[in-house]
C-alpha cells in the first residue's frame, strides 16, 4: 500500500468509528425504548432480558455500517477539499480515482 493510501485510511477510520458507535448507540436506545413496555411487563428474569439486549446489538451494529461509511467518506473527502490537498494532489498529477481507491476498498 502506498503512503497516500495509508493517509486516506487514517482520515477515514476516525470518523467511521465515531459514526458507527454513535449511530449504533442511538438506534439501540431507540429500539430499547420501543420495547420497554414489553420488557417490563414480561415475566422474564433480568438476566434473560440483558441477554436479549446483548444479542440484539450486533444486528443494529450491522445496520449502522452504511451510515458510518458515508459519514467517514464525507468527512475524509471534505477535509481534503477544505485544506486544499485535493487541488494540490491534482496539480501534482494524482488522478481522481487515486483519492477514491482507499475509501472504496
């Protein structure tokens, strides 16, 4: 991998992980409050309810990956454009697809 690819991955990973965590927590809490009445009125012990909630987390994590990917890509590309690195890279001979390859991969 080239140095530029590593640089792009670094610019992408931080917003991606932040978005993944934030969206997963928000959606998980929204789903939890939707099911709160059913969980409180059920005769299930607390341990079973906690297991149900833990087993439900990966589903919501997978559902939030596309949103987090979009957030990470937008933040990485916007940062390049705002700082002038996009224009400087094109002036040096980088093609536009060179900027997108690490993010698409």
